[in-house]
C-alpha cells in the first residue's frame, strides 16, 4: 500500500520507520511544515514533503498524527484532493464521527492509538472503527499486527487506550529508570544497571505475552518463603507502589477528558 502520514512529529516518524522496517512492502510519505528535522528519513526510502497534499491522490491510506486542534484545518486542506480513501487518525480525543462529518461518508475512518515503540515493531496499537468500515479496517489491523499487537476495542475506550498504551510507555520507562538507580546504589555501574533492568522488564513482558497468564502466577515462580523477592515486593507495596501507579493512570485519563 501507499501510506501518507500527515504530521512528522515523534509518533508520525515512529510509524513511518516501523512500517519501513517491519512492513517493507509498503511505500511511505511523511509531511511536515519544516522538513529539515526529518530529512534523514529519505535515506531510509521514505518520501518527505512540506505539502500535506503531496501525491495524496495516489495514497491508499492517509494517517493523521497531528495535534487535535489541527485536525479540522488539515482535513479541509486535503479534502478536495482525496476520494474514497481510508483515513486513520492517531489523534487523541477526536472521534470518528467528528472526522467523518468533515470529510464526508465516502471515506472510511478508523481510529488507532499506537505508541512510539511502533518504530521497533513492539507497539500495542489499539484500533476502533464503525461496522461499515470493517473491510478497510482489516487492512489496518493487518498492517499494525506487523508492528506489534493490534487489539480491536470500542471507541469509547480510546482515551483509556491512550493512557494505558501510549502514556504507559513513559510509566514503564520510569520503572526501568528507578530500577537502574537502585542498581547503581547496590553496586553496579550505570550502563550495566540499565542493561540488566531493561532486559529484565523485557523478559517479564515476554513471559506474560507468551504464557497469557495473570502476572501473579509468574510472580509466584520467583518468590520463595522468607526469600529476598517477597520482602522487596512487600516493602514496595507498603510504600504505595501499585496504588501510586493506578492513581497516575487514572489522573492521566482525567486530564484527557478535561
């Protein structure tokens, strides 16, 4: 497919790089007003342009990775140039119906919420769509399954998906950073501590994804009576580890809904 990404920020670039590496049978164009910051994409076979409508008539899919307040302006800018396209929105807080009202009914509109790990083929990209667009949505699902996982969810959960899947990347990284800092305190140099903490988090996630069990079942394998793991876990819980994470996620969701 020919994929036209409007918005060359962190997420737009991550999607472009992910597609180029893990779904290489597709052609990608990225547009941004200031293309100097993304000029390196050309070396990877990605076309760039300052013009949002650049060759957009040839695109099979148009992906929006702009700010919410830019959506209406961008859609009106390209609307005269496109017919019967699949429009994918990775924009937080903008509903399918809002986009549909701007572009009309002759376009399929699908919402996605990836995270920046899409660049490395490891995103959890939540997808929602209306029943009338089911055929077009399947192509989108297949594309993002090559870039990680692509669960289909109800649109009303898209804000929650933003917090859990996209903001969640930062939460996971903060855990790794804290583990790294602790590692330094107990004797490792910073690079070794980071390598151990990051690989340990990756391994724990892989076990969950492969075995499809509750985290506590895997925790039970690591904890032994009167052992060092259980006392560490209990101390973290006494200090509010789980409750602070839950509160943080809920606070992020409240911010989106403001």
